[in-house]
C-alpha cells in the first residue's frame, strides 16, 4: 500500500528510542521528512544519522516534556525547521517510574503529570496552529488505558487523560480534516519493557527471562511485539491512507486486552 507520506514533514516526539524510534524508522522508509526529538539534541542527532545518513529526511530537535521551558520553544523551532507547516505529529513521552501508591510523593506525581499530560498539552497548543489542514495527530499511550498494569500506578492514572484529550481534539479539529488518534501498545520488546521485566523479576525472586515467558503466555499471539510492528501501524495512522480514521484508540498488543 502506498501511504502517501513521501515528502511530507512529520514530527516524532521521543523519537530516539523504543516506540518513537520505530515510528521514525517506519516514516523515513515511507519517504517522509521526520523531525526527531529527544531530551538532548545529541541523542536526536545520533538517531537522525542512523535513519538517514544524507541528513535530508531526518532532522534533530531537543525537546523534554518534563521541562516546561523546553516545550515552550517548540513552536519557534518548528517555524525554523518547517516554515511551510507540519503535516502530522506523533505525540510521545517516556514512561514514568514503576511503583504503587505508597512509593510516590507529591513531587513524583507532579513530575509525572508534567511529563505525560501537561508537556504534551503544551506541545499540542503550539503544534495545532502549525498542522496543515488534512493532517494528523497521533498520541502514544499504553494498554493500561483499558486494563491497569500492576505496579504502573502513575501510567495507569495519567494516560487515560491523554486518551480523553485526543478524543476531544478529534472532534474539535475535524472541521480542518485533521485526524486525531491514539495507539495503545501492549508488551512490545523495547528497553522500557525489558527494564520492567527486570524489576518484576527482582520482586518475584526469579529471572527476567521467566517473567517474559510468563507474560508472553498471556498474549494470544504468544510473544512480545517487535517495535517496528508498532511503528508501521503508527505510520499508517499518521498517513493519508488512514484518511477516514479519527477519534480511535487502537491497541497494538497481540490480543492481550480481552475487553470488547
């Protein structure tokens, strides 16, 4: 299928690792020009060199949603990099620390809300006026928006607000033909999931391999997903090929979540 992304500019937040990196890779493969953000420009630049050594279709940008002053400069940076506007944007942040209610003080809660919700809201305030009519926004969330994941209290609590934000934006932006969707990954084989497996293994007195095997046994497809399997779905939803898909939260989880 031709996705129609060739020559279009797409912002990929958190694009130097994990699911963001896989999304950027899929977009570049489809011919898009990708603005890759990371907490440091050095990390973003390293990713861009790997994605496109020519430097023509991958542009680095420092952006840290934990720091309001970093997000505040997004609009000016986009005007410099893409003065013609941005076709689509993948709104993504890293996950918050694992733990239960007693593990977090109010500072931890404030930082998680800033990182997962307020930072993306501020990014969207600057992004939306610069999105081309007919474009797309895609938020990354988690399967925890459907079924809470043990010891991921912060994510379980805050990410559903991102889904609500996306649903409201899908209605507000429909007159401009801008589509807004959410991807909710399950167990994808990223560094983040490997770290969570290690933490759970320590708590259970077992090995990360045993935790992974037990988790995979709960997935109908019988395995963790590969990052690029997620990235290809993201590229589709960001593309003109998904022109009649908006307001949707799509699970990429191998069938893990069994709710209707």
